[in-house]
């Protein structure tokens, strides 16, 4: 009997040790910023900084005008609770002045143990300084570039960016289908995001326009967690320099009832909602008074567009956009170059 008890205890101890070894290995890893930081959701008075750590942390951003020593420390909270014990960090810098450059550092402190009445903190890591600035409606001119339909081919993206003088840009537009679908977290990082951070995104914001492929996969519903927008939606308007931009969400390229979607999409109602917003957006004073008006949308609202999605956009949005005197619309989706003249 004693021998059986000893065998049982030995088996339990061995099981516990084996079960804990992966976590133990993870806990001994050095705290690190594994993705980012990168700039998102820029307005004329704010910008959001996003980054990822390899351990659960509480984080903050320290920032100051480049022409001042006044340092502001900010963090993120929801419902009076500071965002903590997380590996994705999204912190908004507020009260930015258009045309003024700011330096920022990101700071993350590991939370080793999160008990109800006592939190044990670990190491702290920081990165920076990096530069950021808000949109400036008074700017006379600026440059930007557009990339789309990368489909996780990071080497292709890198090759394209090699052809662009990135240090002259105010922003980069990722105009949809940067991934094939989103079923594994690393698809976004390996497919394009880490490359963007390495090349420009720590200081130059990118505007992420959702394409039809970004709506696919189990993780597609979490896309805004990585790429927050000023409106909290995939469609919105913003003004920079003499240009007013409309960012539109094309939805899927097939009908909701298509078997590929397994009954888990509802884009028809969503597109109707977006159409109502668009009618109002083109009447806004900041849009109407802009010298130039530009549309960013993945599926082109072109007269010769094929398929359900293109037809829906052409029917719902083209009359509104034509009446709004759009100067330029940038799209992707077709994987071929085309220049379509007005009224074609």
C-alpha cells in the first residue's frame, strides 16, 4: 500500500512539472516589445500608438513637443480601469497641435502576478524616441503613397517600398487585401506589419483600408484592435492639408448568402448604413471646402466592375460620389492597372 501511494505521488509530481514547463520557460523569457510601435488613428489633435509585448504588462506613453521640455505621460483606461495585464497596448496622445512635431517613448512594465488586492510588477522596457504629428488642415502640400493587394507577400511589399522616398511622406495608405485571410495572428505581423514598422510606421502613420480578404477568417473580427480608427469604424473621413479623404469599407465581393460565408456575414445592411453616412459626409463643410477630395476604397466603384460587390458599390455609392465632385479615387482588388476617366 505504501509503495502504491509513493508511485501515485511521484506520478502527480511528474505531471505537474511537465505541465508547468512551457509556462516556466515563457516566464523566464526577457521582457520585450515584439511588434511595433506604430502610429494609427491620426486626427488634427490626436494619434494612437500601438505595440505588442511578449508578456502581460501595463503601459504608458511619454511624449513632448520637439521644441519643448514639457513631458506628458498618458495611459489607456476603460470604465475607470487602467488597461493592464495585456500584451497589446493602444494609447492615444491627445491635445496635439497641427503642424507641431512631438517625440514619444513607449513604456511597458510586466505584471508578474495580478491578485485582487496586490499586484506584483516585474521588469520595465521602453523604446524611443520616435516622432509623431497630427494632421494639419492648413498645410499647403504633402506626399503620400498607396499599396494594396500584398496578400502577405512581405518581400514584394519591401521591394515596392524600396522605390519610395519614405522620408518625404506624411502617410502611407494600405488599400486592402494586405492578407489573404486572418486565421493565425502572425499572418498580419509576418505578412506586412513588421515590415511596415521597420521601414516607416513608427513615425509615419498608415491608413488601413479594409479589403474583402480582411473580412475572412476566425480573427477577422479583431482587426480594429490592431488598426484602430478615429471613428471606431472602418469608414470615416479626415482632412490633411488641402485634401479631404473619404475612407470607405467595400465589404465582401459576394452576396451575404454565398456559401463561402457560412451565414456569418451581414454586409447588405452594413453597406446601407454606410451609404447613409456617406450622404451626410459629403455635405460636411470641411469636405465641401477642401481644394481636393479623394476616396480610398478597395473595390473600385467603376462602371465596368464585375460581381456582386462591385455592382453594389456602383449602384449605392457612385451617384453620391459623382455628385460630390470627387477629384480622385484609389482602389485595388482587380490586380491590374487601370485608369478610369471621370464619367466613364
